């Protein structure tokens, strides 16, 4: 019975307007059932006598027209929720960020200023209210920069500060002496290196801070024995071109080097084949010396550069010169070497013959005639 009734309704609607109401015998009510833009509208009209057909037609047509008007309206995306500046600033400070100048700014903007609404005019108004007589640099440092930092933080576009927690393995003077001993006596390390070529490279890297790749590509012509300086061409990605200054201990350990061409050779006297990331070329020879010296696998050729940086700063406390000699493009990396060494390291190095201090001579009095270089 119900199946026949549904077929009858569908037949009636197919012959008339889609909005045309139909009588539901079981419910005793007029109803509509049509689809607009993929959305189905199906409901009863609350007109409970079959004699109310005309009224049902009017109501059904009204609902149909309303549905079409709604379907024609553009669908606007929901507006993203806004963030109060005061809340963003609070979360910013909770993360341990700089908060020295934010108190006055938060008070100025109050509870109802949203970060999305802070534009150039808003910042200018804040500057006029908080720093009416301040210099532009003061306004920038104490107002504009803090506001921008909070907005970037809230929007996830701020630069995350890089906390350098990388541990740097470096050699104590005593460990270095054991390494030098077996490099000087390669037969005791079961290394076939009669001319101590491995020792030369170790001495050069310990005293000058060159990376393995820089060492392998160093040219003998770049050595200036008069000033104890060696010119390094640098690398494309890691280090700047620069002079490195070798202490006398390194010079003594290196001994005789070629007069021209590649300065540091393999144990069998051949130039190294350059690689993008140097160090692996001498890994086998270095490993034998390292094991004989009782040092762990965490000591690699690059450890010698870390060692130089740690030694140099511990003895000179000259950070600017450390960055220059190390060839870093940024000082962040060099900064870690200022914090890892014990206070007595400088004196212990002197006891082993490592002296990185540069003698600039006695102070010069005003008007005194001197000759530089004598």
C-alpha cells in the first residue's frame, strides 16, 4: 500500500512543478519534497485538511523560492578568530621571550586590540602616545620591534632562536700528546708512515684550526715562515679564505714540507684526492694512531679543529680573533668554544709547549719613533 502511494506521489510531482505539495494520507497533512542544488527539502506543512490544497500550494511555492534565493547566495568563508594583543604578549613572555618594554605597550593597546588590527597607523598612534619625544631608534627598539615580535610569535612566523646545544669533542693537552707520540712513532701504531705524514697534518690542524679538506688542499707556496702564517683558500660552503697563525710547536712538529705544490701528502707521499667533505681520506691512518693513543671513536680528524678553537680561546680570550682565524661566516658556532674549557687549560697548554698568544710588543709612547717588524 505504502509503495503504491509513493509511486503515486512521484508520478504527480513529475507532471507538475517540483515544489507542488502532496497529501500524505497516513499523516493527514500536506508535504513538500524537492531538491535544490543538491540539497533535499522534505517536510510537512502543518495544513491538516485535504481542502487546504490552495493554501498548501502558496506555502510550498514560498518555501521553494526561499530555498532558491539561499542557494544563489555566495558561500563566504568563516572569518578566522582574532587574537587579542594582550593575550599574545602574555604567551610570548611565558615562553621566556624579552618582556622589558611590553608592559607599557600592553597597557596602551588594552584588552580589545587584536593583533590582526594593528597596522602602521596603530603603531604610529602608540609611538605618539608612549614615546612622543623619543628618537626614531628608541621607538624602533622599544616599541616597533617588541610589537612585531609578539605578532610574529602569535602568527607562527617568528624566527625561532637557535639554542646551540651541540656538544663539541676536543682533546686535552694530555690526550693530544698521546696522539702526537704515536703519530711520531707510526710503527708503534702499526702504521706504515715512515716520513710521519700523518703527524704533519695533525700538527697543522691542531695549531691552525684548518678543517681536513682545507688541509688536504693546502699549497706549500702559501706558507710564510717569516710571519708563521699560512694562507687558506677557504671552502665554498663552510669557511672563509684567511690566514691562519701557527704556534711554534706546530711548526716544529711539521718539520720539512714540500717547497711547492700540495703541502700535506698521504703516508705513501701522494697528493690527496679532494672530496666535497674532507676527512675520510686520512681516516684509516688517523684511526690507527687514535686507537694506539687510547682515544675513542668519537675522536676524528675534525676533532682537531674543535681542539684548536677551544685551546686558542682559553689562552687568548680573544673572540674576534678566534672568529677571524677560524673562518666562520657567523660567530654563533665559534661561541660554543668559549664555554667548554676549564680555567687552567691555558697554563696546561703552555706546559706542553702550545702558545697561541700573539706578541704585539711593549706599549708605544706618544711621539716615540719605532720600526715595525724588528
